[in-house]
């Protein structure tokens, strides 16, 4: 067929493809591949047809052939980019779109598609800039408008979550308020006023303005996101969840709202619902933030390995953006039994951080000068960290140490007020950017800055990366290294860090002479007699985060139960009683001859006293592995329940050994699976010892290092002075 005869056939084929009659159109196109002058166009059309019918590999092959036949044709590079993107080959897709734009700089569709790729990488600012360029060229481009709206919604969500915006000045807020007074029913003006007030941390006023905005325009996604995060910051997560749920009931699906709702539901332990929303968000818009949220929810569904896959994909998709790492890093501590991959993941994160600012210079203390120490945490509330940091804050030697607490949370409680009463300087820093907080720490003249959060919620680990103090230390709130090169030391002990961890240039271990833990319970419910006396069977128990309940852990627990006929297992965590988790655990244990009627799976109990009282239903506590308990271990001991712990090679798998060693119960620590089972069986079969321990537990604990608050404080102070001295020697 010559080209003259082929042209009408080509036009007919294009018409068939445009009307969805792909097979007929392709049948006309294939013979035209023999016409060399049309080979590029024909392959281009065949690629489009193949992509539209989900034959993705075939679509890519035709797109490549089209580009090879006519490399100067921008359209062909654009369709090649679409083919790569459909196959999740993001680097290749971006290169193809950029080539299309090099050949045709005003190519609107290519600008939009390149913006989508930038959003997939987590570069929301870059994506919005590309959409704006597209709209400058074609103000009616629906795809540009829709994608810009989605990117801005995600920016809104992330900004509200992270609180990273500089607060607006009073004059800006007042100008916006005057605009609202002139047009009080304008939802856009009300939304903008709410956003400004939220950034200014005037959250009650912000919630009122945002609620009014939604009253006049219930579909506005930015107002919904800001209102929900405002409510959460005010400490009302349940009301924030209701705001998201109501919005989704009345509006079309939105990935940013669904992702944010999944995050709140996950924190509340409602993981079955959270997993549905997280999955929908990742399907609708698979940007790295949606993948991380899906991973975070899966951690609470006992699907740690799957969670890590999603988090790794998110990091890779983003090109290694530092803010995408924390969930992945925390997940490695739950999963790995060898410290090497944990350290490798954290040091990879450290390499993504921008170089630290010039650190304040170290200088020897003048005679009589106190060491200025800053503690940074979002957990100066009723939280696991507070049970260990409280004794230190109360007993610090004020003649030698000048302490500042940097509180990174928008609200407080009775614990917060108690900590404030100790008389240290108190800085509310939740509303400060990393740069602002760094400048505040420098202005405060802090000598040693201590991170108490690592990669957990409400952390300021990225501020530590900037280098705010001459010496920076990590301690307590995160169970391994942070990976931040600007953190010089980590406070630990010789049981957890006996010198066999992978070597690092930063975060050198400072080992306390006893344990790194000092526990102060805030309630003391009465200890009941061992429950086996009234029930006639032994009850094992664990009240740990479900992410710690790995298959290895359940294998150990099943072996223990099979070795103690008639025994029961009581498990409790915020998401333990969810239907999905219940089915998962019951099925796993049934395969190991443990019937469901021997399992008692309970959700978290909010009241602390009732939570502690539940230990009166447990005879022997079983520590998970490879992530031991810390607070839960101390709580069990406080309630007279012995704990069996499995020691391993990671920081997380040695916390139990540190705590039990500190109370003189090293015989409850096992160095192998077989020894773990044998120890649990021995305790379960020794009714007299169980009763004796329960009767005298608190007297025994009071005499040991785990409860020796002043001695522990002196140990921490010595470690801080050592860190200061070592830094001076290094300088």
C-alpha cells in the first residue's frame, strides 16, 4: 500500500480508536506498519490503543518504536512517558515528558503529566508550579485544574500535620478579618481566615472560621483538612475523625482526606476502617505520602513485612526524600533481628539530610557555670516517655545543671503541669519551624540538646539535623540510633549496648553503669492474688503494641501454651480487638493447636488504673521479640507479674534484659527460643514462687536501680558531663 492510499485508512483507524472500537482500529493500523513514512504515527496510535486496553508492555513497545521512527515528534515522547508511567517506571516517564517539553515547550498535556510525576515523587511545590504553567497556556485545562487542586489539598494536609509554616503576622490576620466582616458568608474568605489562624496557632478561632466556611461550602477540601487537623491539635481526635467522615459522606472521594482519616483512625486503634481508607487513598492517588500511610496502618495490622514494602516504595518513588523515611525506620525496629539492616536504613536516612548549620562552638565551662541542658519531646504528657523522664526532671541537680524543656505538642495535661512545677524553663515549640526552633535553642545558649523522640510522633529530629547545640544526644524515646549525623551520642547501658553494634561516626554510645531506665508509676492499684488460684489455669499475657507481635513472637507464645496445658493468653493493645487482627491471630494460633477459646484479645483501656488493674488477670507476662516491651514490662512488674524476655542482638531485643537485670531477675531472661519457652513453663508451674513474687514485688522493686530515682539521675548527669568532656577533647 502506498502512502496516498494509506492516509484515508489511517484517518478511519483514528476515528475507530476515538470511539472506543480498539480492535477494529488496530486491525486497520497493523498493515500500515509496512508504510515506512507512516511507521512512527502508526506505532504511536497502536501504543495508545494498547495502553487504553491495559496491554501495558505492548503499549511501551509501540511507543518506543514510534520515538525511534520520529525522535523529533513531541507527541511520541509524551505517549512514551504515559507508557512508562503506567508501568510505574517513574524515572523513565519523567525523562520522556521532559524531552517532549524540550521539543515543544508549550505542550500543556506534557506539563500536566510532568506535574503528576513530581507529585508522585512528593515534590508538591514543583508539581503546582507545572500545573500553573499549564494553566497560563490554557486556562480551561481541566486536568491541570484537577491535579492542582489535589496537590494543594495534600499540601494543606501535610502543612497542618507538620505545622511547618511560618506564622502570619497580626496585620495579615487583621486584614483577612476585615475582609470577612465585609463578606461574612463567603466560604473562601472564611477558609483563608481559618488557615491563617491555624498557622498562628489560634486554634479555637481557626476551628470556628473553618466550620463556618464548611457551612457555606460543604465540599471544600482544604477547609475540611484544616478543620480536622485543628481539632486534633486541640486534643479531640474523635471529633476530627467525625469531621472527615461527614465530609466524605457528602462529597466525591478525595485522596488527601482519606489518607488523613486513615492516619487518625490508625492512631485511635480503629485499624480495620483505617486500612480501607488508606488502601482507597493509595489506589486513587498513589503518591509516596499515601503509600507511607498505608504502611503505617499495616504496622498495626500485624503485617510488618508488607508495611515495609510500601514504605520502601514510597522512599524510592520520592527519590529518597528525608520526610518519607520515619515510618520505614520505625518499621525496621519491629522486624529485623539483626542490627545491621536497622543501622543501614537509618544511616541511609542520614545521608538524605542537608548538612548541618555551623554548630555553636564548644567552650569549657567557666568556674561555677552550670551545664545548660535542653530536653526536646512531644511526650511531656501522660505517655510512656513521661514515666521515665519525670524522675530525671524532678531530681536534676540545679547547682550544676540549668534545664530547659522544649515541649513539641499543642496541648498538655496533668503530667505536663507536674513537669512544669519542677521549675525548669519551659518552651512551647510545637508552632516553631525547624529553623525557628534551632535559633531559639542557640539563643538559649544550650550546651547539650537531648532528643527524646527519634522518629516517633511529634518528633523534632529534623531540627536536630540542623545542629542546634555544641553537643547533641539521643535518649529514651526511640529504640535505636536516629541516623542523624549531627547527633553525637546516645545514652544507653552495657546490657543493651555491650560494644557489638555496627560502628558509627555519630551517636556514640554513652553507657550508664546500671540500666538506662528508671520507672515511676503514677498509680498503684492493689495487687490481687495470682488469678490461677480462682480460675484453675495459668494466664499468660502481653499488653504490647500489636506491631511487636511478629510471627516469631506468636510462635514462641504458641510453644509456651502448648507446653502448659489449659493455659490462656490475654493480649491487649489499641487495635488488638479489631476483627481483622482477631482473625489473623486466631488463625495463626489455630494452626499451632491453640484454639480461639484460649485467647482473650482486648482493646486498649484508656484509664490508667483500669489498665494496670488488668494485670491482676495475668499470671506470667510474655515479652515480644525482637521488639521487647519497656513501659509494659515495668507495669507488669509493678503489678506483681513476672516477665519472661527473649534477648537478641538489637537494641529493641535487649530492653527486657536491661530492665530485668536491674531488678535482679536475670533468670527470667532467655538467650534462645528454647530457653524462653522453658523459662515461661518453669514460672507457670511454680505456683509458690508466683505468689511470693506477687506478694513482695513492690518492696523488692523499691530497693533496686529501676526505682532508684536519685541514683539514676546522678548517672544521667555523669553521662551528660562525659559527653561534654568528650566533645571538648574531639574539638
